[in-house]
């Protein structure tokens, strides 16, 4: 079984490790500093007394027992041993009897029972002649016990500090990572049928609160996308259900009456053909948008004259309808780099909508001009117009403005396709309209796609 390494566990480990390192360094520095201070203080005390004795021993005879005993009484923890030049003991404090004290230079430690001492040895010189040794001993038992107690206290506090560091680090990291934990819990609760959950953003402004806001923003976009997808499927099903129901109804009519009644048969066949054509157009539009969403439509760029494309669409429209007066209001000769077929499809959408929603005898005016590095296409009609509150939504898929417009044939996908084509060419579209005053569409397209 593999141990799961969580971020909080890693941060806690790092925090505890750093705390342990700092604590050990601090305790070591304190212990070594106090140890040096205590021992150095004892050595300085020995040096001070030794300097005093060096001048007094020869002055009053270095066997002056009274002087040494007086120093022992005054200091309380000082003991002496006097040796001849051949290292025979001439005098020593009672405590030092039967105690082996090697005659070596420097400072040495000495144990007598449970007591601890430090001593030093110096030569005794008389007018430059070596005549013996003096060993000065100082007890440091209390200092030694203090250092041992301090070391024990440091061990206990270090152990407790490490435990506290682990608990504190775990608590702090859990609190710091709470937004991430909330994101994880929220993500687990989100499903395709319920994406309404959001994170509660509390605490100070930092990177984690920014992360929580970003996550909520992502959920908002996903919810809108899911709602759009569900609406799209619902609308597509509704639009497909109508022609299917019509085809099914006329098929039943043919089955029951069409075999004998020629009039019924011709009516049913014509209706079925018409509804099949409508359904084919709807399916093609749905496939176009689906492929566009999946980035599967290739934009084949080429250079051509935009005004010639517009003239071509006008001529084709005049051949298939005489409902409106269609003419251009000035087509500037402009060369553009774009997908010719897609722009023609886009233009057909606006022209077809104008024909569909303009009463017979109305006008359709198409213009083309230049504004800097942009081609500006205008399509203007004298139709029934669009209420202002509906203008922001007309490019949405399956959107219908009102009953008057819904009675017209169409699934409401043409403008969505036109907007997709315009956006693919890095252009912009604006619709200006009001009820009874017609509709004006302004499309701005870059002359070249870099």
C-alpha cells in the first residue's frame, strides 16, 4: 500500500523540520554558551587566586599553612596541594588526601565521589629557581548540576516543542489550505444534474481566496454552458418533433386514404417533401454549429473582391424572389482575405431574414464601404423590426422574438451561424432595430486575416 503524501502533510513536515532545526541550534548555542561561561568563570577564579598566591607564598614561605587555610575559608570551595620539585606532597587540604592529581599543565577536571572539581598546576620559582608545584582546586559541583539540569530541561522542552510544532503546523496548514479542501469537497458533490454549488469565500485576501473565486467563476461558466447545452438539446428536439409529427400524420393519411384519393395523395406527398426539406435544413444547421463548437470547420482563406460577392448574392436573390425591391446603396471595390463561402453564407442569413420579415413591396438595401483596415457591410430593410429588449438575444440559438415572428418558418439558428462566421473572421456585428422601423445590420470585417 502506497502512503499518500498530502500537501498539508508535506507542509507540516517542512514546518516541523525547520522548527526542530532552529530549536536544536538555539538550545545548542544556549547550552554551549552557558557551559563556556561557567567553566571560564571557574578558571578565571583559579587564575585570580593563583596570581595572588604566587606573590604571597614566597614572601611568607610557601609552606604558609595559615594563608592557605584563610583562603579556603574565605572562598569556601578552594583547596590546595603543595608539591616539592621531586613531586613529594608538602601540604594539602584534607579533602585532597588520597586523591590522585596528575601534574599536568592547563586546566583539568577531577571527580571525588559525587563531587566535581577543576584544578590547575603551576611552578613555584624562587629567584628564578624551580623549587616545587602548587595545585589549586575549585569545586564546580553546583555548576555541573546546573548544566545537567539545563540539558535535561532542554531535552524535555525540545520534545514538547516538536510535538507542538507538528500540531501547530498541521492546524495552520489545514486552515491555510481550507479553500483547496473546500474545492475538493465541492467538486465531489457536483454532478451533471446539479452544478449550483459554490465555495464560500472567507478570510484574508490572498492567493487561495483568488483560487476560490476562480473556481466559482469556472463553475459559473460551466453552469451556463450546461444550461445552454440542455436548452439546445431541448429546442432541437422540439424543432425536430414538429416536422416528424407532420410527416407521420401525412404518412398515416396516405395509408388510410391516399391509395384511392389522388388529391389526398398529392397533398400528402407535397407536405412530406416540404417538411423533409425543413428538417434537412435544420439538421444541417445543427451540424454546422456542432462542428463549429468542436473547431472542426476549416476556414479556407483566399483573396477576393467582397463587392463582387455581394453583387452575386443580390443577383441570386432577385432570381428567386420578387417580394422586395433589392438594390445596393454603394458597393466600394474592396479586396478581402477571408473564406468566401462562409461570408456568402453569412450574407445569405441576413438577406433571408430581411425577406422573411419584410412585408411585400418593402425594400432591402445593401451597402459596402471601408473604415480604416475594416470592410463595413450594411444590410437594411423596411420590415417589422425587433423590440429593443430582444436585441441582445437575437444571436442566441433557437431564440424567437415574438409570436408574429415565430409564425415564420425557421428554427432560429441562422443568426447564430452568422455570428459564428463573423467571430471566426475576427469581426463584429451590430443590429439596430425598432418595431415598425425596419432593421439595420452592420458587420465590420478586417480586410486581411493576420
